[in-house]
C-alpha cells in the first residue's frame, strides 16, 4: 500500500492510498502548545476493511513526523498556494 499526502493549507492534508483520497491529516491546537496531528479515514469501515495500519478510524500523534513514519513515509506534495488551473497541470 502506498500512501501520499497532498497539502491543502498549513496543517491540512488529503490522505491518499494508491492515488485515491481515503482520509485526511490535520493539525489541531496552537503551533507551540497542545498540538495534535490526526489521521482520519473518510469512512467508518469495519475493522477488517480498514487499510493498514489503521486499527481505528482516527489515530493521533504529537508531531507530523511519527504520523508519516506510521504511514510508511508517504510522498508529500503541496497544492497550497496554487490555483486550480496549476493543480490540474
């Protein structure tokens, strides 16, 4: 399974599995205090149908780095600050 992240805005990513959006990764809290990163599936699939490594629908991490490690070091792309025309190119 190959995950990738597409940055939509600071602290907000689409989570893709083999090119299909299956969830999101978001940062909540203040940048310096109480920051939590959450990986969340779009659908509440039964346990046996969730893609690895998802055991639950949501998983939280203190920083983005361990979240990315958990996902197997996904490729990270940015759409932040680009127009819809540039994104489709």
